[in-house]
């Protein structure tokens, strides 16, 4: 029993360490912007999710850092963030629409060669300021990691519910599409039969007029 207890405790600690690494490691996206044109990053996000992103232009020539423009839009085309002539910035918002959120970047003015931009995009539990939570609620160590793990479980549950809803919507659309296709096929068949009957009638009328039958 004691050995089993130690094993369970070791598993819990392992999960906590993994979850700690998961929340502390930040994965950035690199974009190479051409002198003309726009490049975008997107993510499908469900409703009521916190999004936080930092972006910065990275240049070897520190004496002249090119500036960029940024525009973030919701799935229905609402502008959530827009700025021009910046070398770095941040945007944060809570989603009110489920769907594909788009962040587009382009270079201001004329430059030679591509411009590199580093984007740190966080959503949901990863965007939460755990340092502020720890200070406000006076928690640390294992308790803080358990709170993070609880948040992760809630986020996974919400994602599963969102995927289930999307699956039901897609199934409904598929069934509606199949019904419409079947109706269109029947209508097409009816039109073909009607056209064929009309052609036969015209041929019969032609032959009778020419006294061939």
C-alpha cells in the first residue's frame, strides 16, 4: 500500500511538472513579410475565450527597423485591433463569436527584402496571467499548479463541447445539402422527361404534317 501511494504521488507530481512546463513554454510564430503584400495567421476559437498576442519586428540593422501595420478581425469581419507604423505591439480581446480569427501583417513603406516578425499568440488558459492570480489569491507551489491543471481541464471540456456543437452543425448542413441535392436530381430528371416528351411530340407532329405517318 505504501509503495502504491508513493507511485500515485509520483504520477501526480509528474503531471504537475508537465503541466507547469506546458504553461511556461511560449511558442512563437515567425512571419517573413514581403516588401509588398500581406501575410496572415489564423486560429479557430470558440466563444468567450481570452486571446493575448505580442508581436515584434526583428531586424539585424538596429539603426533602422522597418515598421509594419497590423489588423485583427473576427469571423464576421469585425475589427478587433488595427495599428500602423509600429515595430512592436500587443493585442488582447475576449472572443464573442465562434470561428476563425485572423491577424494580418504588412510592411509600411518601401523596404528591400523580407521583414521578419515574431508573434507570440496565446489563447484560453495559456493567456491567463497566473502571476497576478498567485499574488491576488496568495497561492503558490503545488496549489498553483493544481489551479492551472483545473483551468486546463475546464478548457479541454469547453473545447470538446465546442467540437460537439460544430459536429452537430456540420451534420445538419450535410443532411440539408443531401436533401437539396436529391430534390435537385428529381427536378432535373423531371425536366429531362418533359423535354424528351416534348421532342417526341414535335417529331410526331412534324411527321404528321409531312404525311410520313
